[in-house]
C-alpha cells in the first residue's frame, strides 16, 4: 500500500492506494506510519480528475476503487455512485434503493464509514426534510461540493 498527498480545492487530501485501486481518501494531511509517500500513475490520474471535477468538466470519477466494508456498506456505497451529479437523495431514498426502506439510519452509518468521499458521493445524501446533515469532512466541505455541483447557490 502507498499513499499520496493530493492538493485540491478542498485542501490537502490524503489518498491511499493498494494494488492499483484507491482504498481511502482522508481530508487533510494524515501521516500514516509505515506507508511510503509516492505519486503513482493512479494518484496522478486522481489528481487530474479532481482538477477536472473542480472545473465542472467531470461528473463522475473513473479511477478504480476498492473500498473495504461490510456487505451492507458495499451495497450502500454502490447505490451512492448511482446518484447523479447535481442531484441529492434522502437517506430514505438510498435505503429504498438498497432494498430496505426501513434502513435509513443504517444508510447513515454506512455513509459515515465511506472510505472514499467525493468519489463515492456521500455528500449527495441529505435529510428527508432537505436539511444538510453530517458529513465526515465537515458541513463546510459538503456545502462546497454541493455548490460545485450546482445543488446549492
């Protein structure tokens, strides 16, 4: 496994790669003991995609992903990738798409454990009443992402 620090409009992102796939993105500069900082072809591609996303030229990322989580988390994260750019879904809508309309709270917990924010767009999930609720990177980052996608003015 390797890591890289990626500059972005959201600040520095700490990205981990394993076997040619992104496995995690952390907001801020996170020192990870035992991992070598390397700019690989994959992290270079991610940097380019982040730049295109910021310019509004990219609506979905194409870098290969390998998030680690439970079977339920994996299902939720797959559904999150189906939320179109520029749209939001409620936790309840995501729960229905996962196949359990009573699992909104569990969807929220899976969102909280999303190891690949931005790329797996958990920022597009909002409260049933339209309220912006928690985001691992902080609500200020969620707001920036939603504004970038034209959801918020």
